[in-house]
C-alpha cells in the first residue's frame, strides 16, 4: 500500500470554526458516517474532541464496522487521569476487535484551566511523558494481573491495582498510542515512546520536513527505532472544489480554519519559522476580542499555499501524492460535504492514494 488514508468522524465544519456553533449529534448520524467511511475504502475514521467526547462515537462506530481503524484525533489528556484514559482505551480495543488507536494531545494551558476546569500543574511535555509511561504500566498490569507493573514520577503515581478493579487481559494487543505534535518536545517524545504521531495541521509542509521529522527521528533513535518504524499522520488543510471557481471559494474557507489555529500562541513556532510573527500576534489579539470572522483576513494566498492543498476534486489525489508522499505515511482527508456525497469520486481518490 502507498499512502494510508483516514478521514474524520463527526468533524467540525467551517461554521464551527467561525464561532457559529455546531449541529447536535445523533447515534443514527454516527452509524451512517461510520458505515460510509468503511464502504468508501478508507483505512480509518477518527473522532476529534471539538465540543464533544471523542470516545463515545467510537463505541457505536465499532459496532457497525468490521475493517476500519477507529480512534481519537485527539483526546485531551490532562483533564482525564491516566487510569481513566487507559480503561477507556483498553475497553475500546476489545470492543472494536483490535481496531482502536488512542490519539492524545495536551491542549494549551488556557483551555485546560478555563474551559476544562482542570489544573495545569507543570509544563506539558514532561507531564505527558509521565502520563504515557503510567499508561503503559497500566496496560501491562491489565494484561498480567499476577505481575503488575507500577510507575512513580513527579506528576503521576500508579501503585495500586487490586484484582477486583483490574479489567483483565483482552483478546488483542494493547492499544497503540499516538500523540499530537507541532513543537520540539512532543516530536521527540512521540518518536521515542509512541506508535506514531498525529501532526497538527497548523504545521506547514516545509515546517514539518525541516523541523519536525528530524526531531521525530531523533526521538525514535533514542527509543531504539528509526523513523520508518513509526506512523506519521498528516492532516493537511484542503482547499478543494468541483471546479476552479469552487476551489477559490474553498480557499477562503480554509483561511478561516487556518487562522483559528494560528491564533493560538502555542503554535506560533510555525509562524516564526516562516517570518510571520506579526500575523500571529494580530490573530491572537483578534481571537481575544472574539472577532473570529475577521481572522481569515490576515492569511494571504501565499501563506495559504504553505499550509493547504488546493485542487479540484479530480486533481486531488495527484496533488496529495505530490505534496504528501515521503512526508506522511498516513493522510487524514477532511473532505467537504459535496465531495463526501460522491461515492465514486471518493473511492477513486482513496484507491489512487493506496496505489501511490
């Protein structure tokens, strides 16, 4: 297989990025989307944590699919204890018959403290490192209760696993863990300890190749592996449409998506790499003022081209191959509604990427 292809399950749309809210989910809609993801040939369907719990849809999706990988893109770690996350992941791996992938991210301090009402007790990198090591000890203890493994660190301690509370072994390997990365520490950490990394779309193609991949490789070598042993997942912004006129409209919509993320100071290393520091500062100020619909005015066409793939539907596969092959092992395609409804076209795109 050339490039593995995933897509989103219950992904946010442009209205949500623009601060206009979102539609309510239904179980029926989750079932419909999960079945279509599998029928169209995708390798996986991944649920974000964008106002809803990312784990709940996967239980329903697992019941109504047989082949596709299902996972979180990504679940926020720190509002959940390592044990809470480990138990959910362990059960979903069993219920999905070995098809679950745990994607974790840290979010930023402001969202943890002010939105999740969760404490921010230390810098995120070292804390997430302990979180992962604690979960790995928990997985081993679940699998072999007679020989439980403990973990004691500065931020997390795991020393108690009575038989009554041990879920016991499952019929499949322990859930693979991926972490989100856009900065140095997380790139090295994912390379060292994880099965793969889910690179944040705010990282441009140039930033990913020049900054992130060497760091991931260094982390992998620290863990006795190489970059080839990891699954690098990219989720590039897609400015796509049925014709060139529609592509131009999509490019403006993607500026809204990009500006939303680029307004977050934690991601400004990407903007600094390109010399866009002033734009980052302006975007952050507008976000603080709640002027979400004004954000895209700060993103130029040249900036958009660094972040996004622009193509007609018929040219999408070739453009993804051109820009992603050799950078990502897996690509998550967040397709617009009109294309998602064109089964033959989507199947053809997925097939071409598999053959790349």
